[in-house]
C-alpha cells in the first residue's frame, strides 16, 4: 500500500507532492474523497494518536468555537471523520511507514525516504 492524502487547494501540499515521483502511489484528494473509518484506523495504528493526525490550524476550529486544548483522543477521532480540514496534511502512508503533515522535520524524512536531496 502506498497512498497520499492531500488537499488540492493547499499550495503547501502541492509543493510537497511535486518533489516526489508518485507514479505508483494512490493519490487521494480528501475534499472529493474523505478519509474512511478504516483508513483513519490504519493511520492511528501507525501514529498511536489521533491528535498526531489532527490539524490545529483548521479553519473549522474557530468557526465551530472548538477549544482545541480541551479535546481528547475520542474528540480528535470524531472530528477527523467529520470534516476533511481536520486532517493534518499531506499524509503519506505505506505498509510500514507514515509521514504526517508539512513541518520541516517531516518533509526532510520524506525526502530521505524517496531518496531526494
């Protein structure tokens, strides 16, 4: 399994994806095709945390009046399944690895994984 979950309207996602040869990867645009319960469960198995998958920058947090500091794992899970913008992106997932988000450390790990300098 090799999948990438991303948002097409996100410039950062597009810049990160453009760095790699994704010919044999399944590309999933999460607005058109949201993450399923099974896919979220697979991501959770690899991260051991719904919070690690959760984007605290989602515009939905403010618009829904959510206090992100008070959320628990069950809340993160529910929100991740409720709206695509709660997923920290992009998410690259293989049978044994997962790379979540666009922070510098994660992008560097991806570049190493793909063998890109």
